[in-house]
C-alpha cells in the first residue's frame, strides 16, 4: 500500500549560458516542493535455522507525483524540467530523506490523539 507525502528541497542545478566555455557552468539553488508516493520495502526473510535469506530484501519505492517551484533562484524552469530535477533528486540525494519523511509522517499519524 502506498501513501503520498511532500518535502521541500533546495536543489543544486548546474547550467551553461550561451557563449560560456564547455568546461564552465553556472549554479543555481531553486527551492522545490516535491510530492511523491511511498511504498514500504521489506526486509529479507530468513527462516529460523537457516544461514542465508530465502527472500531477498525489497527497498522502499519513492515515485514522483509532482513538483512545484517555490523559489527559482533566477531560473524559470518548465514543468518538465521541474519534474526531471525532482525525480533526479528522489533517485539520488533525496531518496533517504523522502523515506525518512514518509516514516515520520506515518509515525505521527499513528500517534495522533
């Protein structure tokens, strides 16, 4: 079962202006609100008395739903660019953060009185 969560992230975007040498890049740090779906993973299953797992672990799944620009830091990206940046973030640096935020949200929901 998946759930939907939101995190805000400051992304590092490197780009090249026309006329710049190929080895030089400008850098901007746009702030983006990322909405994503989260599906829990599962640990490896090892029956009692066995030395190796029978079922390997499955990692959690984090999939982009949408991205919204909060502050472009001078950039005016298209929705396609925003979604690509957000997906890249979730695939790399933001994966652990997204998983932690989803676990925190679920823990908070269980403990609401």
